[in-house]
């Protein structure tokens, strides 16, 4: 039969006529396809890992948050913690 060369430069044609795939590239493609379903935190961590892998271990810079917003976020977090402690105390769990 006629063997059509693969588009991938990594694959080679074997003596039996089949196409030999690069295992590492195949694993990366499968992982990349599976990552399309990630959402939220899982998506962000996957993007970080991909960036680190592509750049040889260099981490991405964190996005800067305005001070006013950051202070508000921290105050809100403290209120949430206090409310949680108060609710646990009232329920008698702790």
C-alpha cells in the first residue's frame, strides 16, 4: 500500500509499514486534551505548570492587585473567619 508521511517530524515509518509515534509527545497531547475540561483553580495551576515546563522552571510573575482592593479582601477574609468561629462556637462543635 501507499504510505503517506505523517505531519509530525518526530514520527518515523517502520519497516512493517506502520507509523512509530513519539511516546512523550503523545502523552503531552493526551494531557493537553484532558486539560481542556479544567475549570477554576485547576485550570490556573495547570497553566502555571505548563508555563514552568515551557520556560524551563521559571515561574510566572504574580498579577499585581491595587492596595485598596487587597486591604478590602483581607478585611473580608477576617470577617469570614470570625463568623465561622462564632458559628462553630454557637453550634457547640468546638
